[in-house]
C-alpha cells in the first residue's frame, strides 16, 4: 500500500533522515530537511521528502517544498517504479545499444551505475558523480526511473538461454510504418517526473553514466497534464482531446497482478525466474494525424472512438466508468457503439480478457515541412505476457479499427523489465549475476 508521510516529523523523531538534493546543492539555513524512512514494499511507495520552512533555497527563497515537489517514490521494492504510479507531467524514453566489444561484464557495471544514480535522484539527492546542478533547489517531484532489456541484449551478453519467450519480437502489423532506427535497442530507460528540470536532470545523468559502455540508439520526450491542473483528479486526455485510459486495469482488482506482473514463483523454466515480479513494456510512437482528426465533427469523432468526447462515457450512456453495452442497437438497427469503434474492438471482453496497463505520454516534436504537427502518443503498456496482452488486441485493431485512419505507428519496441531491486542491489542483478 502507498504510504504518504506529511512533513510534520522532526529530525529527532526520524533517525533515518536523508538529505535532499536541495540541501546538498544549494540550501543554507539551520533548520535542515525533514526526511522520511522508506518501507520495504513495492516500487510504488510514495513519501514526502521536503525541506522545512526554515530552509532557504539557492536563490534565497525560504519555505518548504510544495507537495508536488516533495513527493518521493521508492526505487527499491517488489516492482520497479514507473509502472503503477500515476501519470507524470514530463517523461523521457531512451534506448541504448551496448558499445562494440561490451558484454555481460560491462552491462553489469553499467546497470550498477545507473541504479546508484536512479536511487539517489529518486530520493531527491544529488547524482553520485559530477552532478550538473540542473535540478538545483528541486525536490524529487515524483521522479521514477525504469530499466528494461530488449531482445538483442541477451545476444550481446551471452545470455540467450535466459531470454524469456515472451520477449520474442512482435509480429508485423499491416498499419505499421516503423523506423528501424527509432525502434528496439539493447537497453531501455523510462524517466518520469512532475517537473521538467528534474526529469531532464535524470536523463542527462544517466546518459553521462553510460560512458563508453553504451551509446544512445534513440530518445523521445513526452508530457502529460500536470497534477492539480484540473478541479479533481481525472483520467488524462490525449492530443485528440479524448479521455484516454478509461479501461485500464485497477490495482484494487483481484487479478491485477496476474495481468500485469510475471508471477514471483511461476510455471516457467528456472532460467527465467529472474523475471519474477517483473513486467513487459511495449513502446510505440504513434503519430496522430491531428489536422485530419480536427476536420471531423465531434459526433463523428465519438463514432470513431465509441465514447463521448466531453465525459468519456460510452455511447450507450452513463458515466466514464459505466460498462459499455456492446449489445445495444439504435432505432436504425445499427449498434449504438459501431462495430469498428476503437473502444469496442479494444475492450477486454472482445479479446478473451486480454488486458494491459496503459501509461503513455503525449509528444509534440514540432511542425513538419508540410505544415502538419509531428505529434501524438508515446504509447507504453505493461503486461505479464505481451502474447496475451498487447498482441491479440493490436491484431484486432489492425484489421478494422476506425481510428486507424487518423494514426500512424512509427516506431516500436518490446522490453523485459525485471523486478525492482532489493536494498543495495542493482536492477537486473539476478539476471546478470545469477
């Protein structure tokens, strides 16, 4: 369970206090920070780690961090952070290839460096080596860093016998227009935070840590609505203006872990046990043809999606969370939710219960030479097995989704994301040293 601790604990009452980046890199004053001890549960554990009101920042401003900047997410735990946490305002995804000649030894050293850096930055501390000061004055701001391995990683490290079958390459889809240079990769990193400078600081620190061991294959930037921007918490909207993520599995559901995480003790071969409590991430850069979409009337857009644009409610009525009535027909004898509507085709009940946890970012990379926006969705979804999650749903969407006329899949990757590390462990240690 997530535990949030308010900043009313004194230093004396908390012997496990940790010093924040804000103090290490530029604060003065006698009061110090209010630190909080981490529990030993999963990577979604959240806590506050804030300077108290007597501490001044590097620019002379006194006062505690707001709750937005103070929220801290644990690096250690059963699962890596950045999977079940709420959407974050700013994100970066980046893939690396191991350098020529680098193998298992170099990969282990790199993951050890990356884990040390991520553990410190997520705690609101300075990077362990040559911190750039980019995030000076800031708290952890819900920073998460998540690491994964691509199919080719196992060839490069001589670990092909430990590569899970669930990491087999995704099938080709007829609607794909994939750029190979912006797809796949030996190593994958996802960074999210509720502050842009904190997120970039993590990106820059991890890129520097790669050193001579790995080189960037591709990198993409994304964003979501900032927490607190709406009157009440709500499902995010994408760049088409649609509420996006209504059908996500919920952690409170009894089968959530079974759908999203690899069993800790499972039926698979022993050499794949290192993935227990891990998950698989499918990453797709989906270009939205926004000019074409915006030419459609709201009613036409709702027919494409199968939900109302204003509230996200199914066209059969109710609220956003009302189940769709897929058997409802209108007076014209046609299904109220069209047979090719995106929401109908992707519904778990239409796909043998297949489900995935969508946790995307929107992107906008400027205006093309033809005047159209290079914008859309950095689609990231999580599942225990992509062959039972993403693949069957995408196959059905590929055959007849009305939304296909307004989107273009431009890059793709599939990554095995190992479980969260134990205290003092680095991500992937059970694979690389097992």
